[in-house]
C-alpha cells in the first residue's frame, strides 16, 4: 500500500477505510511541553507556545496527531469560575468558591465568546497556529475542554452538585446541564472555525468513578447526545473522553453518535469494539502509568501488541488511555510509537482479520 501522510492515515480511519498503518495520536500535551523544555505555567495562557511545544514534540517523535489541551478549567473560568494556576501541573477550578451558589442562578449565566472570554482564545490560537504550521500533513484535534456534566460539577462544586442530583427538581438539573451543553458547543464549534480536523470534550465527572451507570444514563447521556449531534451537524468529527473504568457505560457511550470515543486504560477494549457501532472510532488505551512511565520498552511493546490484537485494528486510533505524564521516559515514548508502527501495519492488520 502507498505510504500515507499522518493526516491521510487519521482521515482514512474516520472515513471507514483501511490506512497504511493504524494512526497514533497520544494524549501528550504535558509530555509535549516537557519535550519542548517548557513548563505548563508558561503555555496555559499562551496558545502560540502550546502550539510550538506540540510542533517540537511531533517532529521529534513522528506520531500522527496532536490533541490541543491545556487543563480542565477553561470553560468554567470563561463564565466566572476562579482558577488555581500551578507551576508544573495543569490549572484547576477552585471548587471552594463556586460560581453557582444556587442552581437557579444558571438562568442569569452568560454565554462565553470564544474569542474574548477567559483563555478560550488561547486554545484557539494554539489550534490555528498548529494547523497553519503542520496541519496539511498532521491531524489536529482541538479539544473543547469539558462536557456538560463535568462543567456543571465545576460551576457548582462537585460535592454540592452530587447532593443537588438527589434533592433538586429534575427540570432545574436539566436546565443547568443544558446551559453547560450550550457553552461546550460554542467552544467545540469555534475549534472547527480555527481549522481543527476534529474536536472533543472530556466528561470525566460523568464516569462510573463518580456516578453510577444509572445516573450517567439519567443525567449525562442525553446532553452528550445532543452535543455530539449539534457539533457534528456543524461539520466536524466529535469525540468524547470519559476517564476511568467505563465498562458499564461504554455501550451507552456508543449511542451518543460521537464519531470518536477516547477510552481509558481500565476499559476492556476488545469487548468495547463489539459493543459500540463499527462506525465509531475507538481511541486508546495504553495505561499512562504502567507501562508508559514505570515499564520498560519491552513492556510497552507487549502492551501495544495486545491492544491491537484486541481490536484487530478495526476502526482504531492508537493512543494512551489518558494524558501522558510529563515524567514519561523519552525511550518509553519512542518504544510506544515504534510498537504502534510495527503491530499496526497494514500487513499485520490484514493478517489479524484473516484477509
């Protein structure tokens, strides 16, 4: 098969055709910043620097796509949340001073302007700079920060919002989640306007590590469905990432209509490949801790081999299960890319599928 560019490789998978090798898109914003000799505190309010970190890292290691990410606090900050900035770690929302002291205050909340509200414009600057620099041959996923349920937790305070789910009127809860869906959609659409090839949201607070699968279906699933449809109707592939053990909700996640599901290392990806529609691309799911930080190159090669065998390469983008730590040894990261190339080749995938 003719060798593809990284962008062609990624688009082949999203379009349901066979690439020359499975694409590799690591969740590597922190590792990229480290590779570029920067600190996260230098880039989280400077989109051009974040783009430069990705450019340096991608050119050094040769993976297929970059995920624009800064932290989990940007949308919340854009509508009034107070944020704690840290030197070597991503910024976080100060949940001890919630924006929504009462859920009914949601009716007076603003709609953010992606070009002027908080740091949203820096994310978009990173996307545009990256697209202009390498986007003709490298895939750029412009994350739109957080999904509806997670934004609600950040604006209200997670503990208090968990209590609200049990005590407040369902219509009020739905109105809060709908507001959060709307502001997430604004950011996701702006990522398309900035030139991103795909966009995504993280909705970790909606996962089974915090709420039950039944509560996910009751509160988080419908807003994710509506968000996926709205954004993809705007003309850009949409991805949902929920951290942790999503085995009990992965089939539900497959009903959202999202083109991509970014899955964490605790998910049984072989079962997931059979539970979600084949038109849905699975992106993941090597453990960022072991083997990527704590293992050896040999451990990484084995993990990647087993991962690809689990999906048989069917509509699969190789990635880490969650964000790769800045302390990941460079030799391990190289081994990750090399193993993905070796076991994700066209010939290996054809043999796994007995073609």
